[in-house]
C-alpha cells in the first residue's frame, strides 16, 4: 500500500471548496464556506445552525484470513477563527476588532482558517471487530495571540486565533455475510459528541452557521488500510458479492478503492461521491480548491486579476497567496500542459475495424467504432479524418446507427440505459425515454447519439440550441413510435403512457 499517494488524493477531499476563485474574503462565493464532510455538534440541527452529527459508511472485506489487521486514519479540519484587532490610540493595551488592518505593506484580514488533523488507530485485529471497536476522539482547543508592530516597533494591533475543542466517537463493526466466499461488511460510524454552544448574546458579524462550523469536524473522511486481507468494491462488486452490496446504505460518506488500479488494500470513505481508484491529473501543478473550473481556465482567470485583487487574495489566506504566486510564476512549459491531455475511457478501436489505404499509415477513420455497431451513410472508405471530403461524407441529421435489429436515426424513440458512468446526471435520467436528434461519428471510429428527453418541456428549445445528451449506441434501447393523433401507428411500449400526442 502507498499511504502517501492515498493521502494526496484524500487531501483534495479534505480541502475541496476551502476557498473559491477569486480567492478574496470579500467575494460573495466565499461568504458561506465549508461544504463537505461537516460533522456538526449535537443540537446544532435543532437550533437551525449546524449539520448532522454522523457520517456512516459500509465497505466489504474478504475474511478468509483471520489474522488480518486494519489500520484506520480519521482525517478532518478544525476551524480556526482569525480576528484582527486594532490598538486604541494612546492605549496600546486596548484592542478593538476590525475587518482589516494595514501594517506597513502588509494587510491583515479577519477570516477563518483551518488546521488539519489525522488520528491513526492502528493494528486492529479484523477478527475482533465482530464484537465492535470504539475509539474516543478528543481535539484540544487553542488561543493564540500575535502582536502586530509598525516599522518603529510600536504595537498597532494584534491577531487573535482561536480553536474550540472537539469531541468525537469512531465505531467499527464487522458483520459476516451469507455469500459464496467469506465476506463481511465493515461498518464505520463517526459522531460528533460535543454539544452545540450558541454565540453569546450580542455577538455581531458571525452567523449561527459559522458558530456551529467552528464546533464541527470539517472535510471529515477515513482512510482504511488492510494487511492480510482484501477489500471488495461496493461500486462494481463481483457477482458473488452483489447481494451483500444490495443491503448497504451509506450515510453522507461513500467508500471507494484507492491506489493503483487492481489494488485492494486501501479504501477512502469520502463525503464526496467518487469512483474507485480516483486519480490526480499529473498535469495539475497544485491545489486550486475550486471544483467548478478546470486548471487551465482557472489559472488564466487568476492571471487576469489586477494587482490590487491579487494582493487582496494574498491577504485573505496563506493558501490563496500560494495559488496567486504559483500562477504568476508558472513556467510556460507547465502552463502548456494544462491545455489538456487525451485519455481513453473506452475500449480501444480494433485495427480490423479501421479502414486503411494500402501502403498508407493505419489512420483511424469513421467507418466503424470497433464495437460491432455499424454507421450507415457515406462515411468511410479509408478517407483520412483530415481530408476535406470527410466532412462532406458525414451528415449527423441523416446518418443512422443500427442497434440490435433497429436502425436508429433522427426522430427515433429510445430508452436511456447509461452504463459508462460518464456523468453523475446519468443517475437522474436513467430509464427515461428520449428522442434522437443526431448520430455523430468521431475520427477514432466512435459513435455518439445525441438525444433530448421526451418528457422535457424544453426539449424543442434544447434542440434549437443544440444542447443534447450524448450516449453510446449500447446505452440506448430502441422503442416503437408513439401513437399519433389521427393516425394508426404502433402502440406505446408496455409500461408507458399510451395517450395520443399531436
């Protein structure tokens, strides 16, 4: 196992959303922070201020080896308030809280920071977890004061940093499953057992949510490491383990295998939904904390900030300052790598499915996709993708693709059966019916069918704008046309509404 590499992945979960572009405290995007893995204090939800007190996940473990050992790493952020106070004129022992204080060339801002923690519970015998294992977690609070002096050495203010103590409880339990091979469900539950304490009456400038977050475990997740046994994927389990997965319900935390593909000794229980074996893009030079943008676009935006905006970001947080400095000093060869990398997520095109001219290199064409799905139309014939005649040979509005025994083209009805896990939206549109609008072919021989949802009132607008969902042919099930008013056409599919539509 490679725990250091796993921590690199886990750190992206830990700090996801920590601070958003344009990385200034005055930005509206940063007025509500800390979005993921918040385990709130008891009573916070009831007070309308905090989040739930529990994270719970379940993963599968092969249990043939009774001497297997489990290591658990609980990781989270503890919020630290940073209050800037200005010294009163003539009375340096008296201080008043301020939003910002300029000391020489340095600007100090009141803001919330975070301190990361990792608590290790090591060498737990797996065989003993059938009786359960409980570990109490206690994190101390701290009160730090840093005096601020001007160039003459006089005290002009101070920075007061406070962290509140946290108390939690981690419970582990292994429950045997009835399966073809020795298997157990390893359950983890983490609770914040501290009580919510409201802000003192008269407190201003701090929301009830901020008060609760300072009493919460933030970005909370677990790294689970096995020695002498193996985890089994709960996302893509083997057939013999599928019944055990059917009975699992995770709560605010989802376990995935982590490491090199094929490794089964590490699991990340994450508050953000991931697939097995998540990876950090090797082209990315560092953390940006903002999941809504790709690195290149976000770096370009940072480069366009004015000097004043960059200084405001640097003053907001040391991590923001590191982002600004990295973008300003990024070498051209590093930036060029951000432009993109081509990675294949599907099966490679078989050479036999590519049409190549004799004595010419085996360039891919759009005559087929290597999956047994044939495109009908004028495409193909060994024409290289860069040839001008290739564009003329493809007509997405007229081309069709054969799925099973049915030719599917513009206007065809299909049922959506997503199986590529290409987009989280697949969860919401699976099994819905759609209308085909285009059939596309790419230069690598792939086929892509563009559709709009049949029951979407905006489908005509989406079609007009060219906003489609795209699916591979094997993700579509052809359907009969609906009955049209005044014309005796095929009946609707079983289970569908059969009323006439005009």
